C-alpha cells in the first residue's frame, strides 16, 4: 500500500482510467480514505482532486433514474492481488519440508492468512499450518493476540478517532436523547454527520468500552459477547488506559486488562477447536484426499460487534422513514445534515432524505469544482473563499465512516 499510494500521488492520479475507477467506486473505502488524509503535505491537493471527482460522480448517480452500485476500491483491489500472489507462493513453497521448518522457527502466519493457505493447500500444507496455528494460539495471551488480530495498518487511525471523540460524542448523544418526547429523532435531524454511519460507530464504541470495563468476575462469564472478528478484536486489544486509571484497574501478567485477556482467550479457544477438528478430519481422509481439494474449514466467526453495527443501522434507517413521514419534522429536515453519499445511493432510503443528500452533494460538487478552478494559474486574480477548504468537509458527506461521528458542539 505504501508503494501504491506513492505511485498514486506522483503518477497514476492523473491517469484517466484511474480517475474513472475512483468515480465508479465513489472514492476510496473508509480505511484508504483515512490513509489518503494522512499523507502529509500532499493531502490537501490530493484530497481536493479525489473528492471533486467523487462528488461530481455522486451527484450524477443520485440524479440517475436507476440505482447505481459502487464499484470496488482500487487500493483494496491492489492489496488483494498482492495478497493472492504471496499466498500462492507460500502455498507452493510450504510443500517443501525445509520451508515448513523455517516457518515454524519464525513468526509463522497470522490466523487470517493461515486459514487462507489451509483452504487453498493440500493435506500436507494444511496439516502443517493448522498445527502451527493451534500451538501458537494456545501458547500465551500475547502470542494469541498477535496471531488473531493480524496486521491492520488502519487500527491506529481508528483508535485515534475513537479516543478523541468518545467523551464529546457520547455527551452530545445523551443530551439529544434526553431532549423532547422522541429524543432519537434529534440524532438524525441535528447531528452534523451521517446518522447511519454515526449509529454504527456509536454501537461499536459502546461495545468496546463495555467489554474493557467488565470486572474479573463478569469477564469469566463472557461467551456470546466475546466472539469478535480480527478487526474488532484488534480495536479491543489496542484500548489504552491513561496513567490515572491504572491504579483502580486489575491487569494480567501480560499487562492486559482482565476483560480484554478473557476475550482473547475465548476467541483463541474457539479457533483452536476449529483447527483441531480440521486436523482430525485431515488425518481421517489422508489416504483418499483428492490432490487439488482442501478440506472445508471456517474462515470467519460471527462477530458480535459487527452484528450490533448492522442492527444499529437498521434501527436508524427505520427511524429515518418515520421522521420523513411526519410533517412536524419538515422544517428541521430541511436544515439537517442528512445521510452520506454511500448511504444515499441505497434504494430503500426514503425520498425526502434522498432529495436532501442529492442537494448537499450537488452543492459540495460545485464548491470543489470552484476550488479546483481557482487553484489554476489563470484564476489567480479571483477572490478565494470557503470553497478552498471545502475538501475538509467532504469526507463527512461523501462517506460518514471515514472520520467517525462528530458532535454539534
């Protein structure tokens, strides 16, 4: 990804094919948009360039008579191709006993990529990788964490957004819910961000903070709420305490919160059970295993935080329809931020909210086009205004999952 973004910054950003791909995908995915915004000095003009194209494509899509489905993120496609190439090389190399010995002597593979190789490889490779993963997950909590959470370059950016906004955003949410007979309506009408994206992130943040705050006794009883995907397990295990909180919190010998260690141990136990079942299946089928067919193995768990995010979005989507149908909220709807472009492309969005996001994205597109025009040499004599920094507001409207929920304070 470092090489891809370096090439994008210095070369491929002007390629017409790349611009068309970004228009079809309506920009980068949220993690790669955060990476774009973290490039340093080049962020402003790169973001202005990308967001102008995306807003223009979004305005056209919202005005189209038929629904438009976003294409895949180009950066994600590049990462997937590289990953597939490396997995293929490993699958071929691990047939050799010496390569398997070197893998066993090193850091081995994370669970995500180990399962991918098991699925693609034959019984010899599958048995070696599954045995190694089983032993590493059962070694100690820290080792299990390293293999379960994989390598996620975006987790630090997500943690920064969560830590900086948690107190302020939840205070605003509490105030909104306690104001008026239908407090939840305030969350979709008055918040300066996409209510659907905010609902998903708030549910995730609350789940993470609830898990970290459990007592040792409650942690020991964790089961259904402790099944997490690699992404959310990484978010949970990256939770940091300030120095003032350490005196009243019990930590494990590895320096982890007791509740966090309990979640790691539970997820590791679930995967060890899966791997051991796979190994028993391999041993029972060795003599007749087809050479090019792998034994079935589960690739992911049903993550509780992912389920809570989806449920929160579904509830908020229902509330959007109820608010749109009530004439009493018409004036407030006209002043609302509305949903982001990603959710605005959905076919089940109520028409008033769809019209609102079309108007917001259309205006943003005009501002970004003006900023792009005034950045040119032939417009140096014109007055420049707020349109030159419109790209800073663009992520919130184009994809509410990029910067997370914000409060109106």
